C-alpha cells in the first residue's frame, strides 16, 4: 500500500458515523416485533431488497436490521425489529417523530437480475418474513418481470405472524399463490396448521425455472431446503439470508465471519450452494 | 539516501532529536525476574527518556500494534437529547516507532491491507499515515516459540522507513523512504564504507544460518493443509486444554477483530461510540442477539483462529495472518502453540 | 424533586468497603446527585424512605436476621443491585461454609455463640431476585458509575463476559503462570481493569466470580501440571467462589 492510498483513506468519511433518520410511523406488530417507517434527514437511502442497515439508538448502541421494504415503494425505508437485545429493547419505546441513527445499507441483497423471468418461490418463517418481504414487495411491484410467484409464510402461533393484513392482500391476488401456516393454532385460526414444509405438498414447482428464496430460523431453513431439493430445485437457485452477530457492517470487525466469508459484506444473501460449502453457515 | 552508519553511543542523541519532533515509542525494560536476572521482560511504550530505549530487547507481550490501533478507540461522538449530531473522531498525531522487529513490520503491513481493503477505515489509516517506522533487524530467533522464517516475515522488503542492523558498536542504517531520510537527517551518522557493507552482508549470512525452518512444509501449502484438517479430531483434542481466554488474540500482532459499544457520560449529556479489541475465542463472539451462538464449541472457535491466521486473512488481504512471532504461544497458559498445531495437522486426518 | 429516582444503600455481612468505593467516586457522584436522590446511605448520611427505585446491597446473608432484612429491602425496591463479591457470590464469607458451623461460631463469638444464630453464607440471589450484579472485592468505582448511568438511562447493564486475561494482556503484563504463579484470571470474570491484581504482580484470586462457561477442567489440569494437588486447587477456588449450590443444600 502506498502513502497516498493511506491519505485518501484518512480523508474519506468514517464508515462508522450514523446518518440521522426520523420515524414517520411506528407500530407494535406482535408482542416482540415493532415496525418502523423511516425518513432519512439527508439523502434518501439507495438500497436493494435483502440489504440491511445499522440502527443506532444514541446512548445505547447499534444493531443490524434487515430492511423489510422494497425500493419500489419509494424513498422511505421500513424495518421490522424484534426486541431481543440492548438496542432493539430500547426501540420498544420509540414512536413517530423520534430520531434514530442509520448506517448502510450494507450487504449484497438479493440478485434480482438473476431472478428475472424465473418462477419465484418464497418460504419465510417467523422474523424471516422481514427480509423476504423486501423481495416479495419488489417482485409483486415488478410482477411482469417474473414467472409464477408462490409465497409460503409460517409462524409459530397466529399472533406471531408478521404483516398479517398484507399477507391477506397477497392471498387475494390472482397473480400470486400465497399459503400461510402456523405450528400452534388458536381457536380463531382457520388456515393451515403445521410446520411450513407441509405447504410444499400444496404447491407445484417447476424445478427448471424456479428460484426458491428461503429465510427463517435455522431449523426451518434446513428442512425447507430439503423440500426444495426434493422438488428438484438446483442448489444455486436456493437462496437464503443469514443472520450473524455484526458490529461494523464493512467486513472488518470479524463477528459475522463464517470461514473466509464476511456475512455483512459478502452476504447476507447466499445461495444454498455457497452456504453448504461454508459448513458453519447453518 | 545511501546506507549510513550510526554509532551505538549516538543512538541516545538521535532519539532525543526525534523526541523533539514527535513522540517516540520503543521497547523498554518492564521488569526483571528476581530469581533469574538474565530473564528480562520488555514492553512497548512511549519513551519518556532516550536512555530507556532497549534495542537489545527480545520479545514483548504486545507488539507496536497498539500505537496504530489502540486497544480502545473512540470512533464517533454525539449528543444525547434533541440533536445527536454524530461526528467521527479521527485521533492521530505524528509518532515514531523505533526498533520494530521484522515480524512486527510484516504484521503492520497486514493490518494496513486489512484496514484499507473495501471500505477504508480512516480511524486506523490516519494514525498509520502519521507513523514512522524504524525497523531493527534480528540476528537470532527470539526463542523456541517463534517461527518467523517459516511464515515469511523474517525479511520484510518494505513497510519501514528506516532499517537498523546492529553491527557491534554501531547500527547499519538503511533508508527506505523520504520520511526515513528526514528521520536520519536528525542523527549523527556517517556514510557506510565498503567494510560496513561487508559487515552488513556478514550479519545477513550469519542470520540465515541461525534461523531454522520448523514446519515440515512450505508456507504456500498451509491453506490447503488447513482445509484438509477441517474435520480432524485435532481441534477437539487441543480445545480440551483451551480456556477460551482470548490471550492469544490480544497478543497477536495481526488480530484486528473488534467489539463496538456506546458509552455515555455520567451527566447523560453526551455519548460516544467506542471500539475495543475483541477475541474470536471468547464464548459470546459469534452469538446473535436472539441467543444463537454460531461457534458455541470451544474447538470450533480454536479452529477458527488457526484458520484465520493461516488462511482467511490471506484470502482477505493477500498476506498470511500469522507472522510467526510466537506471542500467542507465550501468552497461552495452556501452552497451545500455533506452530505445533500447524505441524500436527500436516500429519493428521 | 419528587420526580427524581431514589437510591438507597444497605450493608449485610461485609466490611463495607464497597460503599467506600462508591464514596471514592467523589466529584463524579455529583452529576448523579443531580439526577437522583440518595435516601439511605449509612456511610454518608442519615435518613430513609418507604420505597426505593434502586437499592444497592453489599454483603452476604449469614444470619436469619439478614434473611428477613433482604426480603424487606426487596419488597421496598424496584431494582435491586448486588454490590460486591459478598453480595454476588457470597465472597470471603463463604469460607465458613466449608468449616464446622459450631467451630465457626465458637471461634468468632466464644461462649456467647448461642446469642448469634448463624446460617451458611450465601449471596443475595440465593434468596431474592437480583436485577444487576456489580462484582469485585471491592467493586470497581468506574463500573459502579457505569451501572448507575445505565439505570438512569433505563438501559440494561451488560457485565463483562470475558476473563481477566483479556484486560491483563492489554495491560502488557507478563502472564503470572509464566512466572510459576497460579492465577485464576483465566476463569474469572473481567471488569477490574485498570486496577487488576496481576498488574500489581499479585495473582487473581477470583473475586469477580467465574466467567460464563469457564473451562475449569483445563484450569485444574494446568494447576496439576504446576504440581498443585486437588486440595490446593479447590482452596484456590474457594476463597471467593464459595459454591452456593452447596450452601443451599446445607441451609
């Protein structure tokens, strides 16, 4: 490395400084998940479906959060945040009008170009629906660019199901097949019951032209991948988004590293072919 | 500038001249073993007095990395309350690192590459660009733990501004950069003569015979050997002795993983974002907020470190992550040795 | 004034050194006093209140009377903070749990031992829910300030979850084991820096308790390599890590 490279680096803005954003809408979706719509105070965020941001609560810290909206929806970004940690716990009390810090977007996002013209099968469990929704919205907004669209969504219980109203709209659409299941129904639940892989029986997959986007807890991911493989979908067209501990978002801090790969920079979206080779991926 | 010669007796005056311009960090004597007066413990410090500089040092617990990349570094400051107005803290001032051994010169070049890659890290790079490095060649291995010859760090071709080679009562002074030239101008030196050149050559030749290879294979095969060892029982066996205490990472001159957290002043008016050294050997390193830990097993963390040093950092930066300095082995209470591990995996399946 | 959170300090069986560490914060306490009212602090002032937002309790439970007191305190408290090794891991008080209780009573109280009924020493969490722990003998003033700052902001305090070795190496210390001194830093929770014992040449004696998932087997193996017997090893661990599971059984 030369001296001038170093000077250039020093002059560049620090990648660790958050930009300010204002919450324009906040909604408690479930007991633990909170939805936010944000507006950047400076330049809007240019992002791809599947990317994530670092959300700062000043004085508390930062947490990596998937963007759950699609750039086709406009300049605002939407986040679904599960309150499990220091920062996400603090966000429980944040309302419209409050301000947050945002870094990013980080990561590669879904390769929408490669999916063009293909059938897209979404399999999303639990909080996995958040990053998946980003792509679902994108695909539905650019519907003519894609083949058959199938959406399988699952949750442990009905009251843990995210985006219920929106899913209901997807179910109504004639240009997409949407199926929903819960593991443990309550007395009002009228839909499918059982783990999400049970829904595979109800859908037809043309393995020659299907991209399977599978995002959810590790156990769900494992079995949904087996179903997709059994249906003949090749490993390089099974696509997932990984969750890891992250501190920097720019491939330095090492927390998200899986073997030689930094999830924050090289992911979080990977094909199953890649994940399988990583061994420590799932 | 052609090679120069600095009399050992003029070193103090040079250090004093350098100290007039900027801070100078160098190895100093930290403590002496009461039962063995020859067992000296050295450490890197900003020197208050030129007489404290000990260029006869062997090993230090921490390398000079801490001056380029402080163990705890503030990245961003902000207000609490209405307007956060976050801004970067780029904290740097000129300083000279005096007496950096070849292994640490090599390690610094690796850190340079890692922090400049992809998204550059100005918090590191600003300090780096304000750092002058005066190297000090080694005539003999530090101890049994070091294997710098194997790891290709014994003969750095760049990464220093000046290189000193001890020749009895004088130092052979090679100047590698313009900055180095400015540094040497502050010293009382004379141009090297033919005899000095020959003495320098003799030092290099003697050095070559004093260092011995310790790995049974060439460095270029290490990534492959690591890959083949991924499922070996070796990791589990070594991990039984491992405390996961993180000492190896803290002592390592190329480890650069960090934790980031926020600190708040007691009057709740201001906060800052801080990073500090982290260790992939610690239990929570790969744990996500929901509680899932992707390297829960001690053995998988230990393997990760060995792979990172021998393979992953190489893939990231083009430079191997281990410089063979032996610090991790010396720092390990359980005596886990990266060198022995690399030997062991070559013969295991 | 009424809106300020109220803080209280209590002592059970201990030397009250942890409260002194709080007072040692000196002027750094002033911003806290602007944000909160200290309603009970025997080492510094008189007074009391019916309810405490945050209560700091140092010391172990060693008598039936202590048991009653901690339950009363808990009932009046929103957030209970265990202050120091005696309160978090029973501290040196737990040494007596490994002795004959009668001998202990006779040694301390002589022929008046019947007047002072005592029970096995235990940390606060053995009897009441504890919200935050500040480890150490004594506590680290900086950590106390950090905990208070977190409490005032309403954010959880995350105690260090790495061993003393990390901070010790960062201090550039030569490992005491390299000098033949068995040090418990490898399995002890960090947080004592920069005033850590190894920096002063003294071995870590584990006053902050065990880090999560310590490799105690490796610790025993290493100690054995140094020629220590199982009894030696247990004694090393016992000074501060009085095992309260055993305590609970005895009680």
